[in-house]
C-alpha cells in the first residue's frame, strides 16, 4: 500500500538549486548513525528511476534538502514555480521500500500529472 509522505509547492530555489524537504518529514527517511546524507531511489509516473541525495545540516537545524538528480528531474519534467511534488513510499517484498515521486501542475482547478 502506498503511503503519502509529503506534498510541496515548488518555490524558486526548488526549481533552480535543490528541493527543500519539510523538516517535519525528515523522520520518513532513515539515516545510518552518524551520517548526514543518503541516496534515495525514486520512481516517477513513467517508471523512470531517479537517484536523489537527501542531506541534512550537521547542527540543530537540519533543513533537509534533495540534490543529486533533482535539477535534471526539474528540467526533464519542465517544472516551474507553483508546480508541486508528491512524494510517497510503499513496502515491497521483504523489508524493502520503494519511493515514488510525482510532479503535478495546476490546470484550472485540477492538479494533473506532469509526464
């Protein structure tokens, strides 16, 4: 069963540098003890796999951000300020987890997938 993790409207920095993750969602990701960055593999709606780097600052204000293939994802999807990202995960066989990322754009009053 797919579990929603977070939805975020893209701001200018999200479309040009990195995706800032809501700090409240940091607990959705497991960092090995003592590490401040992990790679996350996510699949989009076209089943394309993306590798993002999730990192946090090493102080009391973690501010998680996604880098890695993030800007390539933004460019390939043609994302812009005001579009949104929906991030989810689902359990797979054994103890595995598969992350999913969906880009959406508001057209009139509906959110539609950006392929």
